[in-house]
C-alpha cells in the first residue's frame, strides 16, 4: 500500500482537488491540468456527477492517476473501485473505512487531523495520510510535531494550501505532496477557460517539482 501510494505521490508534488459540477467539464478540465504537468488528480465525490466524471477522465487520460476524494463510507469506496480509480482519499476516517481499505486492492489515503487519529490509522497498518484541514489544524507546526512520536508517517496536507504556502509544507521531511482546490477556481471552470487552468497547473508544476 505504502509503495503504491508513494509511486502515485512521487509523480507530482501538487495534487489538484476537483469539484466537478457539470460532467462535460470533467475531461477538458482534467486534460488542462495534466497538460500543465499535474498528472495526479483527486475528484471529490461531493457532486452528483463525480463518479461519471471519473469514468470519463479515466477513459480519456489513461496516463493520469485518478483518485476519488471525500469518500465517507465503505459504500462510496466500493463505488470508486467500480469506476476504476487508482486511489481513494478520505477527509477523516472511520473504523469501517479502515477495515474496508485494508481489504481493498485500491489504496486509501486516510484523512487525519490529530495524533490520536494518526495512531488509529497506524494500528491498521497505514503509513501515508492526508492531513486535513491542514491550515485549520495547526499547519506546518502540527506536522513538525507529528514527526516526534510517529516519524515514519508521511502526509499530503490539504485545506487552505495555495501558492503562498505550499513551499513551507513541501520543505518538511514528512510531507510528500500537497493538495488543494486553488488550481481549479470555479470562475475559470464556469468560463471554460482551460488555457488559464493549464497555466495555473504549469506554474505549480514548475515551482514545486521534485
Ligand atoms: C480537500 O478536500 O482536500 C479540500 O476541500 C481542499 O481544500 P482547499 O479547498 O482549501 O484547497
């Protein structure tokens, strides 16, 4: 699991978090991000068309790694598996999700915000986590503190991250990548300004490469 997640996260230091409201936007939006240099995407299951969007993106952009985000239940995890996602991301994590994730062929990046939550995931064998909501939960200070008791855990922080602070997170030893919605502003998506989104992706890919 850890190896699979590492190989996905090593492809990009920045993972765009997408909320797709119109299914027709899915492929052009994802293509703009991938062409801009960001080939690992998290599609949140916060909209009705999210699963259909994932299916279309997987078919159109087989070279990209596509994760389902905002997975709250094992039932949603299963739906994500059925549309062929490469990984699953959760905002916080229940015991039911951990149990399901351990038995799944699709790796999960479990969301945690505290040391206690981290310890629960650790017990289930998880070593890679999403730290969410990062800025609201102590940001880089919290991540530095996590490295004390659980030094081997690695994180993808999201929540309040943008061009202004991504570098501070990526400088930490226990941060493998960062995620966020700043690469897909709703106004640009509504205007179908894929060129502007490609530029945002390129800017992030150039500034934060490995
Ligand atoms: C997520 O689920 O990761 C967040 O919604 C992304 O947070 P952001 O919108 O603050 O980037």
